[in-house]
C-alpha cells in the first residue's frame, strides 16, 4: 500500500526520490574523478652536524581512477618536490595507493617499509634520486623494465617481489647492498622466466646476478651500451 501511494497517489515523492538518486550518483562520480589526494607528515631528524632538520614525508597518496582495465589508465603521477617550501624526501609505510601508468618519485630519497601498497598498479617507474629502498618498499609492479639509478645505495629484502612482468633491470651504478631476495618471486616461478641484469662490471650488481643465477650483461648508462 505504501509503495502504491508513492507511485500512484503521490508522484511528487517519486520525483523527489529520483532527484536525490541523481545527486548521490553525481557525488560518487565526482569523488572517483577527484584530483589526487596527498597527505604530508613532517619528518624531523638530526643531520650529521647535530642540527635539527625538518623534511616532509608523504603520509598518504591516493588515486584510483574510474577504469575498465588497468591497461586503459593513461596517467602520470609525479611526487611533488616540496610542500610549504620544504623538500618532500620520504615515503612513509603504506603511503602510496594508486593506479597510474607512470609513477615518478622525483626528489624522494627514502622509500620506507611497505611504502608502495600492493594495491598500487603502474607500468613505468622513475626512481628519481632514491637512495634507500627498505625491505618490502616496492612489492608489486607491472613494469617490464626497471632502471635503478646511481643514487641508490641500499635495496632491502623482498623488493620487486610479487610481480611476474619484469624482464630487464638496468643498474646505473653499484649499490652498496642488494638483498638476495630482490626479484625473488621471479626466480622462483620457472627457469624459463629469467631476468636480464645490466650494469657495471666487477661490482655488487654483477655479483648479485651471479649468486642468483641471472643473466648479466655489462652496460654503461653514459653510452647506453
């Protein structure tokens, strides 16, 4: 009886309900297509001279566009260089949750543990000026090629672990430490799915490749040969 009253006797109520439904739908779409959400956190520490220094860390970056397939996303996300005129140099744990085609870390120096969520998806990664990638820092990526810049000094355990896409890894320099479990998931899958490691000869990169039975080729980033 109530439903009959709404539909037949009082069509105005039906009209009002329809307008409300439209408003709610519009709000949801607007939220899905909103700009990238970023939260920052002041990171305070002492430098080598004992001076108190403040840098900013990315506490949360969220961007998940409306899409049908990951491959349809054609977006580049660049971490801002500064916030309130202060450098942004850290990614805090569980801070990056995005779906994008390309992720540029820009001036980030430290990727903390589990900083880039396993729910994040991207096909290209620019590590910029990163120096330290803590364990589990970058667990998942759809990149086929990864370039590790010369600035990187430390790569902790289980980075680039849950991914079945990486084919080539280019090291521009020799990090001081590369954990033996980096790219480990790739190696555990099948002998036919090997990664080719490119980098300077006679250093930690070549040693890493040999220990893990990966193909190694000498590569000079200056000449790209």
